[in-house]
């Protein structure tokens, strides 16, 4: 039996044909059409733990940075979605300058109205293609999160080898890029080429398969690209005791996190 859904909002998007906001018990979801995958979610019961596993993984990375007083001054979210990443940054690093790029203005409006996404002047937004944004401005960031997921796939230009150089050029020397990827570990085919290009550009390329499926199966994998070599140890330590993770995640994620070779 399917869990009951309460449709809070439905509209034609400017890029996506249908954009919906769905409430299921104490979780609110964003979806592109009734047949599309979930694009983001937020608990409405006051509990702060992210709904999706890859967002929990990103939050524990932020927690590990906060524990070591690694203070990002600037953050870019490529793909705003429901604003989960921006919301977590604002809570852990209130002085950080927040920036978001979203392809569909309708999605951005929904994030601000239905999902408590940080709003101007706390956050600055640009509507359009994220790669175009990176290519046409010269700003550099301490932290970039690439979460460019369409109806049922990752936006393909964001997993091409040439994107790695552009991403690196918009990071500060010790900056960190985090990517929501769909792959198995070890990666194959085009994803393998993309990650090999990342390995040539960054000292550390970390991969964390976040589902309960065997790592070799295709799933959400959080990728972390950085020239810092201490992140894997700091992140692993934080995973082991983060209250934002389930018991299974605290137990197994430290073993599933790998440095791509």
C-alpha cells in the first residue's frame, strides 16, 4: 500500500514540465512530475536530520569541518533544489556567504516558500545554467556543492572530464568540491574517465556510496574533490558519532568511504 500523499502545490515549471510539492506525514518533498524522482525533501516535525542519505553525508562533512574550525567564507550550491545544503551551511556557519544557482526559477521560488531555504540578503541567487555561471564569472569559493539532478539523472555536463578543470578554477587553494553522483564503486565507463580527470587535478578524490546496497551497484555516491589530504580522516571520525546518521550509517560509512585511485 502506498503512503498517503497530500499535494500542496503543482505548477508548470519554466524548465521542468510539472513541479510538485508533496507532503507525506512529517516529510515534505519536491518532485518533477508524478513519475519523476524526488528532488529534495525536508522534515516538518522539527527534527533537523536531512531526509536523504547523501544530504546526511554532506552534513557530516560540514560537521567535521566545524569541529576542526575549518570556516568556509563562501559557498556555492549548483542546483538549489529544496535548499537543504544552503540551510545546513547557514546553521553551522552563519557568517558564510551563501550563493545558489538554479536552472528553474519556479524551483527556486518553491524552495523559498515551502522549504525554509535561506533567502536574500542571507543568500544570493542566480537563475540559469550552473556551468555557464562558473564560466562567466571569476569568483572563487571555499566550498562548492554540485547537486545538478534532473528528473531521473545527473545533468550530464557536470560529469564530463572538462568540467573538472572549470570546477578547480573556481575553488580556493584548499577549497572543497562536493558532488552528488550516480555510480557504483569502483566506477566504470564515462564516470571512471570523469573521476580519473579529477584525480589528475586534485590531491584527494573521495567516494562514499550512501545506500545499503553493495558499493558496486549504481547508487547515490557523494564525491569530494580537494587538495587537502586530511579530510578523509576528519570526515571518518565525524561519521562514527554523528547524531544525524543512523546506526547503520555510523557503523558502515567509515568503511565504505574510499580514496579513488
